[in-house]
């Protein structure tokens, strides 16, 4: 147990791994970032990071689209694929537009209720 007390990042990664296995997109993203810090573009951790980023995007984690685009563009943990990089960027932009649109609609709805 003393070994683990000196390795808080490893413990957090372990907890994220368990949560990711239960379809937690935030944990998938954090796990991808953990592997990203351990990797070089062709290393096994880079492939693990890519794997978890891709899953996080499939489970709707918005921030992971931008990082996934970077991986595709640079060939980090996968083959270079500029079309996939573009698609991931497009999803990132569309997601942020959607969030902004929902925020505006919510604010306008609140404003309309207050003025009536």
C-alpha cells in the first residue's frame, strides 16, 4: 500500500479506468490525458490514449473532439488521417455552437418570461 501512496497519478488513473469501464466519458477523457503524458507518437501509451479519446467522443464528451483531431492530424497513436482530423474539428465546433445556441435560447426564454 505504501507504493500506491507515492503514486497519486497512478491511483487516479486506476480509478478513472474503473469508471471508464462503466461508460463514464469524463473518466475516459482523463484516462486519455494520463496516457498522453506517458507517450511518444508511436508508443503503446499513445495508442491507449487514442483509444480512450475515441471512446470518450463516442460517449459525447465534447472536449475530447479537439484532442482527437490533434491525434489524427499528427498520427499520434494512429495513422495520420487529415479527413478524420477535420471531421473531429467539425464536431468540436458544432458542439460548441450547439452549447452556445442552447445557452442563448435559455437566456432568451428567461428574458421573455420576465418581461411578460
